C-alpha cells in the first residue's frame, strides 16, 4: 500500500473512493460539505439521511456513485464527540475506512480527517490505523490470493508534505506486524531456535549486535531458574541479547526483557481441559513484542542505547522436567521452591532481569503474558502495570497514551509477599489465589536491586478473538508501539 499526503482538498480530489470522518451530532450539510454534496449531485446528503448517520464513534456508511462523476464511491465514518478527539480517534477511523474500502473493492482511496495535535502526528496516526487494520496473516493458508481489487494507493488530504511522519509510522508498524506474526505462528514454527533466527535477521538487516547465550553459558552464569524451566524440552534454550547502539554517545541506556515461552504445557502441573492449552503458542507475546520493538527502533535510530533480552524456551513434560517441590537457584543466588510448574514465566524472567541489571542500564521494562489473574482483573483490552519508580511509570503511561494502548497502574503491595514465603527456600514461585498478578510482580521485584524497573502483564491485550479497533482477530502486536514511544521519549 502506497500512502502519501497532499495539500489537495476533498473538493478537488478525483478518483476511486473518498472517505470522510464526521463528528457526532446532527450532521449539517454546510460549507465544504455543501459544496461536496453539490459536486456529487446530492448523494452525500442522501447517504446521511437514508442511513440516519449521526457521526457516532464506530458508525459508518458507504455507497457507490453512478453517473460517471469524478468519484466512484463514498465512505463516511463517525468520529464521536469532538471533545474526545485524540490520535486514537484517527487510528480507529482509519482502520474502519481501510476495512470498508476493502469491502468496496477500492484500489485508490483518499481520506479527509480532522487534524489532531499537528499535521505530522495526524498523518502518522492515520497511517498506523490503515496498515494495522489492513494486515492479514495468511502464511499458513494454502490459498493466499485475495479475491477482487486490492487497495494500492491512499492519499491523506489537506495535510501537506508528511513523508517522514508516514515513513516513521510504517517503520513502527513493521515491528508491530513482526510481533503479530511471531505470536500467530504455531509452536512447531516458532521455537527458541527460530526466535534466535529472527533476532539474527534483525541484527543483520539493521546493524544491531546480537549475543546468543547457549545452555552452557547460561549454566556458567548460574541461571538455574531459566534452565529449570528449559530442562524438559528437546529443543535447546536460547537466551537472546540484541543490542542497539547509536553512532554517538547514547543519551540513555535502557533494557526491555520479554517473556519468551514458545509453548507452555504447564509442565508437570499440566494445563487440563478448558485451560486454553491450545493457545499457549502466544506465551511468547512479551518476547515477540520485544523483537518487534527492536525492529522498529533499529529503523528509527534514536540516540538511546537499548538492550532487548529474550530468555527463550519451552515449558514441556519429560523425564527431565522440573518437579513441583524442586528448589531452583537463580543467577543472583536467590532460591525458589517451585510449588507450581505452570508459573514458569516468572522463573525465566528472574534470570533475565538479573542479566539486564548487570548491564548497568538506566531503566528496565519487562513484559509478559504472565497471569490469568490480570485478565480477570482488567479484562482483554487493558494490561497491568507495576513499577518501583513513579517517574518511569509516568513515562510508560504517556507513551501508551500516544500509542492508544491501555495500561492500568497496579499496587506493589509488599504485605502480599508473605504469601510467597517458603519454609525451605527464599521464596515460592506462586502465592495464594487472591492478588495473583500482584504476587507475580512482587516475585519479579526480588530480582532487581536498585535500577528503576517496571513490569507489564500483557496476558489480555496480546490476543483478540475478534476484530477490535486497529486489530484483526488473532495476535495484536501489543505493546510494541508503547515500547517504541517510551524509547523515543528518552531520545
């Protein structure tokens, strides 16, 4: 899809399909809309009247125009209340337009939406909505050809020259789409080995450094928690450390650590019927977003050094599997009584966090499909956020707001750590059922000393069972855009 911006107005544009965004309320045919209505022989007014279109958020209408006029098809999308307009309004409108244009079999499309913030931000948000809604993962279908015409060109009207903003949005979306495709792929396709290959491709294409720690190196570093999870798999673990460095002296040094369980059987505490075991290919959603962010950031080239860390393995069952009741020793020397082998992600992250802090970074963010408890608390659209540092939490929230991705700050209630105490080790890997996402965050906190740290539980938003905003069904690529915004804000 070729997306470009132009000074052309909606009154002078001619082509296949014109899409307009209109605010909520009784849509008045006046000013430019009146001129456009005259140009279209009254069709705009008829479409609004016949569909009772009122501009409500999520509403839409479309029609084909006859008579051989300058425009063949007309699309309307509702923007909701003017007071609520933000960049996410533009993304959602652009996503709705992309889907309607596909239904209308449009090849050339022009979009007229209001400016939010400035023209550059507006062009970027519209581009993101178009690209993310248009993305279809058909890699595993035997027939991949789309029927009918394909949307080829899009012009963003009235925005002037915004090529750099569009290119930036395309680079960010390339990272989101990488994360989506990693999560969408089955566990017989995405393994620790292929995650390592993906990291190698990113490093090779964009000039990043890559260190892959094999099992022996992990053993020498004392990564007993990570390796305890990995023991049962026939596929060797890969501890991935991808490094982006700017050309000059970096302004900041950051680390992103993503949970990278390419399949989670639950181990000997095996996931039973109704547990969603068939969806556990998505348990590397944190690692997928980490690699997606790496791909985007490598193209954007900020003056910030970023370390992307993915402790990749499977959690399987075999004669070598860790047992409930085993005691593991993490790389910071802390001992863990494993009272549930299905709480394995926090074990892999423990050694990932210790490794990240040894890099002497200014801040660490980890992200993981960690707990069902967080989904129960916040639902499918909102991720949980825990942090030891208020400033870092505020940075992430601002980055998320710009991305249109939702996080809710959760408490690090130290009292709840009582539920993790073990009579025979420093801690257990799970606590009581109440507050399960909080005790999981408190567990991770034990592997950070002094570095500002933030934990994201993304178990809900990493996947969507149906079309939702800019996402189609399946993997969403959440929260690549937030991570990229956070890094760029430190630039």
